[in-house]
């Protein structure tokens, strides 16, 4: 890094789940660009190692940890590596998540169990493990990635909406519980953000509505106030703000970062 200018996250240790791609990847790079060391936790080993390498080129320390967040033992092992390496965790960002959609009548037990395991159980375990270290430090911030689907809804999205509303529930309770220990807990609810996930959703939902994925994305963009979809870096910027000193009095919130789509 150049010169001696202090940066917002100098000396911070940030754990990002779902760091291999999309919003998690953009978040890892954003924190690194402002001085933080980053632990990258993802099930997609190859892409996750690429994220950690990209983080290191920004002049900070990084580690890629293969971790299926559905597994408590995987997460315990990953968090143990982080604490062993850096001795602290300043920020946790839970971006690992999956989308499953479809009519109520077609919901399968397998799909339901899996989406709950990743989007809800996985997030709960991450919060639980990070809270141990953060409470002992007397300081920390947790940013859980929910979705606008956690606040509002639309047809054929019951499973996803249920898990993303659940993330807001975890966030609110954790904020109350960890506040006395100096830990803030917030959720970010992104609107449609240009990642691999949204392209899959566009293809699937578009097909059901008789349009192409690209047409569905154009329709979604038209529904926002700003007339475009988000770049992952725009979600990462808000996540970084929530982890910054400027947001120390902000906790228990679920913030829509959706270009105003929820207004339409
Ligand atoms: N893209 C959007 O429009 C959008 C909108 C609202 C909310 N979100 C949420 O943002 C988060 C990130 O999504 P994204 O758009 O960046 O998608 P993405 O698919 O690019 O990223 C999700 C990441 O999670 C990882 N992951 C999935 N299952 C995992 C598991 N069991 N263990 C560990 N890692 C796992 C994937 O490998 C991937 O790297 C998700 O929670 C998603 O629900 C996305």
C-alpha cells in the first residue's frame, strides 16, 4: 500500500462467507481495498482461492477456507483458523446463499431442507461463532445478507422469502443480545444485483413468464426508481459503511439497497 495514509479498515479482520463470487467477492475486495485482512469462506474452492489471491494483490493478508456453511464442523474449523491466524474478528459478512423458486404445489422436501440449511442454519452458525470472539473483544460488527425478498414478496418464492425474512429475525435478536458487548448486527436487503445468482433467477422466472432472462432483467430494472440493476460493488459499499465507525449507533436494521424497487 502507498504511503502512510490511514485507511478505514487498517488492522481489521473481516470474515466473508460466500466470497467466491458475486456480492461476497465484491465485499472481500472492498474491505481489502480499505486495509482489512480478509478470510474468504466458500464451498466453491477454485473461485474462492481466486478471490483470496485478488485480495492479496491489494497489499493485505488473506486466506481462502473451503467451507460448506451448512456444516457446523466446517464453520468451526474455518473460524478457528481465523482466530489462530489473526487473534480477532472485527467484522462478519454472511453472503453465502442460494435461491430456489417455484410454485407452492411443487415445493420439495429436498429443496426446502437445502435452502434452509444454507440461508438460515448457515447464517445462524456464522453469527454464533463470530459472536464468541466479538463479545470477548467487546467490539465487532455483523452484516447479514438478506434480500428485498425478506421484506416484501412475490409469487413462487415462498422458500427463499421465508429464509430471507428469517435472516432479519436472526439479525434483530442478535443485535439486542450482542449490543451490550459492543457488537452491532444489521442486515442488508439487496435488490436485483448483477451476479451469477440473478442471471439464474432471471432465466428461471423469465421462462415461467414466457420471456427471456434478459427481458426479465430489463423489466426489473424498469421497476426501480433509478432504472438500472445494482453492481455488486454498490452492495459492498453499504456493507462496508455498516462495519465502519460511522455506523456504531446503527444496529438491528434491515436496510434495502434496491434502487427503490420496493417502492413500485
Ligand atoms: N444477486 C441478487 O440479486 C441478490 C438479491 C438479494 C439478495 N441476494 C443475496 O446475496 C447473497 C449473495 O448472492 P450473489 O448474488 O452474490 O450470488 P452468488 O451465487 O454469486 O454468490 C453466492 C456464494 O455463496 C456460495 N455458497 C452457496 N452455498 C454455499 C454453502 N453451502 N457453503 C458455502 N458457500 C456457499 C457460492 O459458492 C457463491 O460463491 C445471497 O445470500 C443472496 O441470497 C442476492
